[in-house]
C-alpha cells in the first residue's frame, strides 16, 4: 500500500483548494469523495473578489455576476441601497461550478480522486493514518484533512472545532429566471425572517434564493410562509423555487482546528459567519492556509500545524467573535437593529465592505467604541 502525504475527505470548495495547493507543491495527495457528481448546489454562492489572492489561476471565468449594489429591506419596504466600491467587489458563483472548477485544478496538478469512497473509520497507528471506506477500501497517509461539510462527524470524534456546535437553520433554492431582481444587485430582507434574514443573489439567467435563522430556534423554519411574502416583491412565485433545507454549522468561539496530523477546513471547521452566513471566503481561506501549514509540516517542521489554528484565529476568528456579538444583539431586536444599524447613514456601506472583504467586524466594533469614547470625552 502506497503511503500518501495527505488524504482529504471531501472534494468541495475547501477540500479542493487544499488539494490544489498541496499537489502544486508536488505532495502526494488524494481526495476521497462520497458522491462524485455535480448536482444543483443552490447556496448563496457569494464571495469577495479578494479570494483571488489565494489562487494562481483566474476565477473570473466561473463568476456569474459581479455585485455592485446591495439592497436592504424591512418587510419588502423601507429599502436602503449601498454601492460596493473599491478593489474587492462581491462575486456570485454557482457552487457546483466553483467546486467542479477547483477540483479540476487540483486533479490537473496531480491530485488523485477516489469516488464513492464513504469514509467510516479514521484511525492513527504509529504516526500513520488509516482511512477506511464502507466497501472495505483502505488508504494510509501522513496527514488527514477533514473537509466534508457541516454534517461531518469527524470533528467531534477527534475533539476539534467548537466544544458546543452552533447551527443556523437554512433554506437555499434556485429560480430559473431573473424576475425583477436588478442586475449586479444582491438583496437582503430582514423583516420577514425571525432571528435571521432572506436573500436573493443574481446569476446570469437565474437567481439564488436563501433563508437563514441564526439564533437557537426550536421551531422549524417556516419556509413556505416566508417565500410567499418575499418572492412576489422580486417577481416570482414560490412554486418556482427548487431547493432544500439544511443545518449550517457556524462559528461559535475560538477552537483548535488541528491535531497531530489532522486538520479541519471549511464548514467542517465551523467557520461560517454567524451574522451574514458568509461561508465561501473562510472555506477557501482555510483550504489555502491548511495547505501552507501542511507543506511546512511535511517538510519536517513538526510543530507547524499549530500555525494553521493560530492563523485562522487571527485572520478570521477574531472578526467572527465580534460578528457573533453583533448577531446576538441584532437578531434579538431586529427592528431596532435595522433602524439604528442598517438605516444609519454609513451602515449599509460598512455591511457591503464586510461582504467585499474590505472590512471586518472587528474594524467596525473599534470604530463604534472610538466614536463612543469621543462622545463621552466631549460631553
């Protein structure tokens, strides 16, 4: 049995990103994919153009829409529009197209792909990881990357990620026409969803529709009721939506994302933004950073995997700590939050800058604290 450098469980955006960067540095890497196909993946598909910095190839060929305006509303009224400016606009992609594109890049760089590989056991013996499939196939590797999404059982198995998982209840769907949604405009609706919001992101000739609730909610998501209120304002009927409900693992405190020879990336690492549900940027970031740490580790820097957790904490987690605080206040008092937050003169621009990657929640919190301190010292 050939000893691999890295086995990656899951060939989505984060797993394929990790695989590409490892294979591009001549590491012997294999992706294990439970279901290999390109089914409709109707999640929002929004990501900052700044993610281009993590790839040597152009992502623009798979971008469906470049967002220049973000429209906010409360119960389809009281609308506010923010313009996206600067060097990092907001891109909308079809997730199935992005995942397939990144996987092709990884394979073309030398990564192996095993399909219908349903992982049922991961064990370590004498510094070698053994990964076993339901059908009995087994691989051995020096390291393992867990990249199989929000439903992954492996973080808990290896005591990685948040001690207490936090989930958002979501619905994501797609409509096969544009309706009245303006080109290059993303829509966020805050008044129709308890403890969350609805969104509409344009594609070339379609629209991604989504709903998310972000505080602990024991009740099921009233998808039909929300769609019946939200979609007519966009020129659609609820019957046009093809989609599904899911539980999305979101950021819930600083935690270890690596062990000895094992790392979490993407949704399996609970990196999704707890306020705006942004998941693609941290997925791609984590794939890039995980690969960088693994390359050093495989080259003999035995303590370097810990740098992955530190880097993700500094580059993502610190901002998400503030995002979580904002989410807890905003979604408990959404109408007040909309009036004092979104409708504040500079607020839509700030939210747009978060989506485009130009600002973090930490930056916004520091601005607010500085403003309060200035007001107190002036009074």
